[in-house]
């Protein structure tokens, strides 16, 4: 279930997971409960991750959001499905016809609200994982708060996957915490820049310092770069872009991590 802690939406992936204090797309609610405050009108967001051949899997998600009074509500589903996996005998040898399948799915509900300069969000998630005939499930929660200082700075902190895993063997949820700051500034020719710096830690991995830079033009176009720094040799440049025209926004991200190789993330959001 570590998939539930990965930055799998285009903007998050392009920024190397940074920008927790400055969500801009409803789809980010799949990992950032504060992103619910970005929902200002009915929206449906789709995303797809094409993993490298090192992984042999694909991940898809759909999230819908709307506003009801002062509350921003979201609901989403996602799934990760692996290609057929070659099985091995007890001697470590392959055998014809010996293979198995694996996959993870999750469904979530989220609520968020803005209180003047402060925002808060909470998400509840049910997750299920199958590896051949082995099954486990979990009930997990994400939560976070952020604070806008003046017009140019935002501070945010979130936790992800706090909860319980139900399985035949002892399993631990991929609990993580992240805190960061985003600074915005006006650039020439109507462009706006946003620089984010975040600290991230998961219960089974080393601390990671995430940095991201986003250059935007009147919310019509965004160019994104991100770089993570950790002690696990996962450091690699990530990049992406987004184009928004009227009621539709199209996003793409290139995510490169040592353990997973180069992944491609595509996203589409429809506004109503």
C-alpha cells in the first residue's frame, strides 16, 4: 500500500512532492487534504500514471469535488494494477504457467474549509490490496492545516495514512508527515513564480527535503520543476506542465526516481 504515499497527481509529481502549502488542483486531494480548498466549482479530475518497465504497472484515479456553502467536499477512487507477475518454484526457478496478479484500490471522502487566513482539510480512505490469494485492507486518514501570511507566503503541514491495516500478518500503514512553505512573487510580462520547500518523512524511509518551482501565466499555463534530496539515492529532477482553457485543464509530469525509473503522469480536469 505504499502507493498511497506516492505523489501520483501531475502537479505533485512534477514538483517532486513539494508545494503542500499551495495546492492548486482538486485532483491533489488524493494525497493532500488541503487541496479540497482549491475546489471552487463542480469539478471532475482524472489522472493516470504510466510506470516504467521496472515496475510493470499502471495507476488510474478519478476525483469529483464541489462546494456546499462554506464547505469544500471531494470524493475519489484510485487503483494500481500490476502486469502478470512471473512466479517461482521453491528452488528459485521459473515455471510455465506459474504466475500471479496483484493490485491495490482505494476510495476516499474529503472535507475542507477556509477560515480567513487559515485552511483545514480531512480525508477518510478505505484501501484494499490483493496479491494472488493474500488480502489486506485498511481504514486511513489524512489531515492538514495551512496558514496564509500576507499575500506572498503560505505555510502548511499534513499527515497521511494514519489508521489501521487489517491483515493476516503484521502490516504497518505508510504513515507520513510533511510540512512546507511556498513563496509567491510577481514576474515580468504577467508571469507569477512560486517556490516551495518541504520536509517529508515516512515511517519506513529516510527524511526527504523537497523543492519545487512553478512558473505560471494568468492561470492559463504552468511550467513545473522539482527536486527531492534524501539519503536513499532517489534524487532526480522532475518536470511538468499544465494548460488550462475555459472548462478544461490538461497536465503532464515526468517523474524520475532511482527505484522506479522514469514515470509519466497525465491528468485532465473538467470544470462545470
